[in-house]
C-alpha cells in the first residue's frame, strides 16, 4: 500500500502520551497514528451500520409481514409442544 507523508499539529501532552504508547507497543508514531485513524474509521462505519439496521427494523410490519409472523409463531409453538 502506498504511503502519504503528512504533518499534523497536536497538543504537546497528547504527543508525549502517543510517543510513550508507541514505544510501549514497539511501533513507530506513524504506525500508531495510522492504527488510531483506522480504528476510528471502523468505529464510525460500525455506528453507521447499526443505525441503518435500527432504521430498517424500526419501520412497522406491513399487514403481510404481520400475518407471516403470526403464522410462523403458531407453527413454532406447535412444533415445540410437549418438548418442554
């Protein structure tokens, strides 16, 4: 993968903490920053996916879906009778 060099400005205390963490992990600061950005991007994607899933499940069932759900519930109940 191609790399792109960049310069960033961060608070001095944050820089010291990041530098210490990079040394503890045995990685370069560049690797640490890249990993942190990748993690943040994955977290954002996860949040967006969960939001889309919640949106899809928050819409009320159509009458057809409600009927199918009821039929499935009745069928599963009959299958499980006497097994508990």
